[in-house]
């Protein structure tokens, strides 16, 4: 289905395996007038692999306010604009939600496409309950702030889902263990990529499995909720 003019499209891109792109995403990217992305070089290579050649503009944390106004002005002129992220669904831990807010305020139609995201495969393969879960995104970088945030989450019975940097994962696991206790957990790494890996067990088991080894790749931590008594 061709993209309609005067609309904002939120288009997921593969998080690893190129086969994760949907037919609808391909059709939309092929038809839109403009693609806004975090990194024009990265997205340019992605679109080239998909056999697409599109006009790209950058849209990221450092230019979001100014760029959002420019993109919405083009949509009002009748152009169709797709927003993509470096990998996954726009608006999940990236600034796309801000242009969505501006589009809503401006009565501009928003078309969100379903597609790739690391959250759901990490959750469903973790072995943790999936009927209720709480996605926290990234925890604070500093330990004190991280522990303070975890204290606010410790009473939730929902399964907890976090994004984490490979450079901080050991420290974060230590703080999670200290605040939440030795709950059942899963570390999902490099989802949909060649070296996809799931480490399951207690938090202490995962710490022992990692040890002092350097952890690489994008990480999702899935932590069991507070057990009911």
C-alpha cells in the first residue's frame, strides 16, 4: 500500500537479521518522500542493502526540536515522512516520541507500523511471566541514582525489563542484586544477530557466568517481579 501524503510514518528497522524487515515497512519506505533517521550514514547503508534510495535527514537528540518543526512543515505541505531509528521501533529509547507529540498537537496523522524491537523477544524467551511486565528502559548511569530508581521498582510484581550498556552491565547487575535480591532473571544479548545469547538463572548465576569477561553487544535484562506471598 502506497504511503499517503501529509502523514508521519513510524517505521521499524531490523535489529539484527535483515529478514526482520516487514513487507509493509519496505513498501512504506519505498513510497515516502523523506526519511528522518538518527544517523544518515548508518541508515543510508541500511536502505542501500534493502535496495532503496531515499532522501535522508538527520533527526536525533541534538537537533530534535528544530528538526521536528521542519519535518512537520513539510508534512503540512503534503509530503509523506518516515521516521526510523538505527535499529528497532522508533520512539523506544530514542527521540521519536517528541515528533509524535508535536504531530498530535498539530493534528497530523500518525501511522505506526509494527515490527522489530528487542523488548518482546527478550521477554518471551526469558522464561519470566509475560502477562504483566514493566519496561523501564535504561537505568541511570550512576550507582546511587540507579539504586534509588530500583527502590521504586522493587515492590512491583510485574516482570521488569531493562535496556543496558555492555560497559555497565556488571555494575547494574550488582545494584539490582543488592536492591531487589537474588531474583530469577535473564540476560538477552545480541537479539536477532549472529551471536544471539540468553543467560538464564538467578541474578548471581548470571553474574558468575559473565565473570570478568568483557560483554559485547546490545543487552536486555529481564528480571522477575516481586514474588507474591
